[in-house]
């Protein structure tokens, strides 16, 4: 009788062990599947998020220099019409992240800085120059630099960057929705993201 009872106990222990190991293996498989799914989503979102804008401006360029000491001043000037296409972009392939399988957490470590690209089209009108102060290559280069600096100031006070940041947050919200649906957590810069509203309040 004892031998039969012992055999039953041993059988139950073996069965429970197999079941536990099987469940654990199943959990590991699901965990790996979820991890792979998150990685795939990260690859799919790893694209260039671009916001475009257009700026127009009219400049008057003036330059003068003294010749023959202070006896004579040679002047030159031009009217410059600028039409510029501007893009503010985030290269999401540069997102730094870490998948913490143990704690089921997607950790976004660092986001790429925005890339501002200015493509100006310059048209010159009413070019006037004294014989002793002609337009040269340096003048045109200086005009381009002045134009770019002026446009950068306009971009800073426009809503172009904030619109680009909103698009970035829209892409990041996909991570939150995915991780939340899989029972994972999302974390940015060691701060847990517990809702879409919380995501929008992050300091990027």
C-alpha cells in the first residue's frame, strides 16, 4: 500500500513539474513573441518624420568701404527676394531604446534632435555698385548667411518646430498603445508613461 501511495505521489510531482516547466516555457515563448513584435514595430516606425513650411522675405543688402583713406566712400547695394522651403525632421531610426524582458518594459533612452533644413531661392534686383566696390563672390556668400540666420529666427518663433514635435509624439503614442496592449510598460528617460496624456506632457 505504501509503495502504491509513494508511486502516486511521485507521479503527481512529475506531472506538476512538467506542467510548471511547460507553462514557464510557454510564458517565455509569449514573452519572446511580444519582444519581437515590439522590435518589429520600432523598425516600422523608424522613419523620417517631416514637417514642412515656406517663408518669403525681402532684404536690402548694402555695403560700403572707404577708398583713398576717408576721402571717398564706394557703395554697393541690392534688393534680394527670398523664397525658402524649410523642413523640420526627426530621424526615428536614431531612437535609442532598450527592451527589458524581465520587467516587460520598453525603455526609450534617447530621442534624436530635430534636423532643420533650409532651401532658399534668392533673386537679386536693382544691383548697384560703384566701380571701386563691385559685387564679388564673398558678397553673395554673406547674403546667403544673413538670409539663413534671419530665417532661423523666424523658424524659432513660428509653430513649425512645435508641429514637428507633435508629429513625433504621435509616433511615440504607437509605442504606448502597443506596449499597453501586450501588458508591457513604456518608459522614457526613466519616467514611466502611464497614459497618452502623460506622453504628451513629457519634456522632449
